[in-house]
């Protein structure tokens, strides 16, 4: 087929394993864990029957594929260029006084991530909650889920170190718990009807950081 001058070429189709994993995530959000079957994934992905079974023969393998794809998609919410970078001043826990610029950078990055999740990726969050609950019942899935979670937890600890935290691991627990609480409350909890503005999220995050990093 010829492409006329000036027309952009059609994007290449996603690899089959991504189509299957994305379909699984969509089904988890739309139908819950009971609605996730190999046949339903084939239909949702528009693939011939048996395609999902060829990739993930067991339910456990399908769930692991969904968790790994979830981690990939969540990692893309913020690009590396949008994440605060550690500076010489902030290297090493408690290496110096808190940096107001670093605090502002952390609050800016986390508020941006939270707002993007809530305004663009609510279905992804619902799928994550389904997988988190299932991981409490499947030790093999727990290991995969926890490994994926480190991709968020470790950068938060690094950002807090750069901001002057004297105990970045403990502070990371508090910050991640706050982020998770905001996401759940605004997706499936009491505040699900409205998405907070990014400014409101940034203000709340700054207040939390101010309490953590006060010397």
C-alpha cells in the first residue's frame, strides 16, 4: 500500500505479549478477578483462541504477565527527565540541611505523578488493586508484585535523600503510604467523585515533606 506524501505511517501494532497483558489489565479493571480468563483475554485482545494460553499456560503465569506489564505502564507515568535528580548537596542520608529546592522538586514530581494517575490512568489503578489483593493469596505472585513495587519505592527514597532526609527508608514508607492512600481514596474510596488539582496535591505533599524534614 502506498503512503501519500506528508501522511504519517500507521503505527506498528503492539507486540502480542503486550496486547495480551494489556487486555488482561483491562479485564481486571472492568470485570474483576473472576472475569479474567484465557478465553476472555483472547477476545478482548482480538486474537485467535488459544493465543493467551500459548503465552501464559496457567492462570498464575497470566497474572504474573499482568503484574509485569502493570509495572511497565506505571513506570511510564513519569519520564526519567521529569524525576528530580540527586545533587552533590543531597548525597547520603542526613548529609546536610534540607534543600527547599529539592523539597519543591520532590513535591512537584509526586504531585504530577498522582494527578496523572487519577486523571488518565484510573483503570490501571483498579487493576492494580485487584492484583494486590490476589497477591496476598498467591506467594509466587507476591514476589513478582513486590519486585515491581521496588521500582517506585527506591526512587522515592533516593529523592528524599536528596532533599535532606536523615532516615530516607522510614520516610519513604510514610511517603509511599500517603501516595497510595490518596490514589485509593480518589479512585475507590470516599473521595472518588473528584480528582484533586495538581496544586492541591503539591501543597499536601509539601506539608508532609516539611514535617518529615524539619530539623
